[in-house]
C-alpha cells in the first residue's frame, strides 16, 4: 500500500509538471506568432535589415526553447507508458504541442522568405533611383550642340567626352545588376497560378497529415494493444485463407491422382479380361506356348510368382499415392519433454528443451538442433511412428498448447506449440502419417501380405482379371 501510494503521488507530480510546461510553451509560442504577424512594413533598405535582424534573434530564441519542448514531450511519453487515468488528456496535449511547434516553424520560414524578397526589392528600388539620377544628370551633356569654335576648344570637348565615356563604363555593372531578375520576379514567373483557396486547402491537408502522424506517435497502451490484436486477427485470417486455398489445391491433386490410379487399374483389368478370353478358346497342348506369348505380348506375368510380384508392386504404389495426398515433409520449432522411456520406466531427463521437429513420409519423427543440422541430415533423435498415437495432453495443466505422443514401445513425449492452431496442425500431420503407416503398412508388411496370398486354384475372380487363365493353365499342366 505504501509503495502504491508513493507511485500514485509521483504520477500526479509528473502529470502536473507536464501540464505546467505545456501551458508555458503554448503561451510563449502564441505570443511569438502574434509578434511575427503584427510587425510593421519597412520603408527602406535599412528598415528591412532591422526586421531581418529581429527575425534572426527570434529564431535563436526558438532554438533555445527546443530543450524545454523536448523535456515536456518526453515527460508526456513517459506518463502515457504508465497507463495514467488522465492519459487521454496527456495525449491530446502532446499532439497540440507538436502541431503548434510545426506551425511556428512554418510561420517563421514564411516570414523569412518574405523579408528576403522585400529586401531585394528595396535594394533594386534604391539602385534604380541612383541610376535614374545619373542618367538625368548626364542627359544635358549629350543634348549639348556646342562642338567648339577653335582647335583648343575641340580638343577640350574631346577630353571631356572621353571622361564621360569612362564614367558610363564605370556605371555598367550597376545597370547590369538592374537588368537581372529579382527573386520576386522569378517566383512570379515560376510559381503556379493557384488561388488563395487552393493554397489554404493544401495547407489544411498538410495539417491533417501531421495530426495523424502525431496521433499515431502518442498512442496509449490500450490503443497499442488493440492495434496489435487487430493486426494478429488480420494475419490469422490471411493464414487461414492461405491454408484453405492450399487444402483445396491438395484435394484437387489428390482427386486427380486417384482418377489416374483408377484409370490404370481399369486398363489392367481390361487387359486381364482379354487374356482370360484368349486362354478359354479351344486349343491343344501345342497351342499352350502361344498363350505364354499372349501374356508377354500384354506385359502380364505368366506364373503365380510373377502375379505375387505384380500385386506387391500394386500395393506399394497404392500406399505411396495415398501418402502423397498430404505434404511429404513438415517441420517447425517445438518444445519437447521426454516423460517415459517405456511402459514402466520414466525418462532420466524430463526437462523441456526447444528442438526443430521434422515429420516426413518415411514414418519417422526426427529432431534437430537447428537448420544447419537439418541440411547436413544430422538429427539429435529419431522416433518411429509405427504403432504410435497422438492426442491433446489434457491431463497436463502446467503449460498450455501441449500434446502427447505415445510410441509403440510405450515411450511418451510431450510437445508444446505456441498456440492451439499450431498444436492442432501438428496433431493432424502426425495422425495423418500414423494412419498412412497403419493402413498401408511398411514395405515388410506388404511383402508378408503378398506371401500369404492363397494359391491360384482357391482364388475366385480375385486379382486383376486374369486369375482364371492361370487356373486353366495349371489344369492343363
């Protein structure tokens, strides 16, 4: 309670300190902006230069206040991170301060450009006045008709004219400067013909952009969390959409492969029926070798052993096609805990460790330290999924998103995912591999199945459509 009271008092102290600093800065900026707007217009070059010096001193004062401005804004940010009860007022005040700071900077820059323009205009007017007075003073000399009456007078007039020409050349630079366009004229020529309403609209749009930027910058803790949740929802929706599209594509591919297998089986059955029809046609022992040629002509086995090989190959292809419906490889980062080594023996090390799990079509569940070991194919451990089962670990309540893998030898492992979606994905993937192994069997299981087939004389229409021909062949033998 004492610490809580102390923390609340410190928060209140910082809050009122922030409000005082913000109020002082707002009042000072409004005063300076009024001074910039109410200054008198100058009458000559010296007056403009005086205004420029005053404007520079104002800039120095603004820069000096920048430290107080930074302190106030940082204090406001700190209060926002504490989730204060009046955090919305603090946020609004921070946004107002930043907008007012941008406004006074813009106004100072506009005033500075204006003073530079009028300074050049007044200098042009001064130089133009001096040049005009010079021309007015030189004009009577050029209009004089006196050409001299004697040689001495003429020589004196020539010398006077040469002096006049030298003075004109001395004024050439001044006239060239007058011919050069001023910044005001260049601005008028280059500027677009936007009216005052359009410029006001552009200024308003700029202020709106700045306000949005500052509102985003001074977000409260609740707003940050809400935005984070919204972003996660969008990402989850995108992932679900991608997974749905992926599942649809996989389903189409699975249907296409199933159709191909069905067509192949149908073609083999038709060939078998053709062979059976041929074998039932009348003939003698001398025609039996020709039936062997019929078998070889259609690429079919001519003995019971070859039939077994063909059925074994058919089962192997069927198992491969069924598993190919799922992705042949799935990997990800999980936390693993080894609970039981066998039915009656607990694991020696039952701590959680993070591993890179890889699930492949070879009914193996492998664990790697990192991607480098995956590339080098150096697993830390490898589990067989023959006779395994997977389920959600509802009895384990210490951690969330945990599922259990029970092995055929009685061993048990716990795996922890980052969320329920990832956990369910792993359970479905592992269950798919387990089902594939349980349905199709390993290669050794397929061999045992083919070895246990009954002899041809006990098969009634079994096989692929040509067992009847083999049966009749044995009777002839």
